C-alpha cells in the first residue's frame, strides 16, 4: 500500500513512524487520508481511525508531542482553517480541540514546531 502522490501534505515523526496527512493528491483531489510509514520495515499502512476526522485540506501543519499528533490550519478549498485537531497515536482517535483566547488566526503554508517548556 503506497499513498498516491501529493503536494502540501504534512509529515511528522513518532518514534520510528512517519505520519502523513492530507494534501492535494495526484488525481487533483483534496485529501483527508492518513498514511503511516514504518521507517524500519519501510512499509506503509492506513490505520483505521475514530472520532471527528479533520476535513480534507492542504497547506496545514502537524507536530508530534509525546504520543499525540496536533494538526493546525490549512486550506479546505473554501476557507483557511483555524481548527486544531489532536490525534492520539496509540488509540488513533481524533478530537477537535476547543478554541480558547487568544487563538491564532486561520492560516495555511505556515510553520509549526514543538518546543519544550522550560
């Protein structure tokens, strides 16, 4: 199983796994699929997920903190998003995080990094 070619997807590492979400697929379709590459076996898979799944988007960013992948922003082809999703990488369960002031404005093509506190 290989993901179709795409542009402006996101990729983040979790241990020996590389998690890829969304982007514009080579068939000119906006994607909301998630693929995981095991860097040891070099095998791709698309694990089952639950919870409120993020809509298809491109230009979003993801970052991993402990065992959680955070996804922010992106272009849904109708709006720039200011949504923040969390994916528990153990249970593969998505949740949409509640907005609390101050929140970043909607954006795409931005950068996002995880930083240690202190």
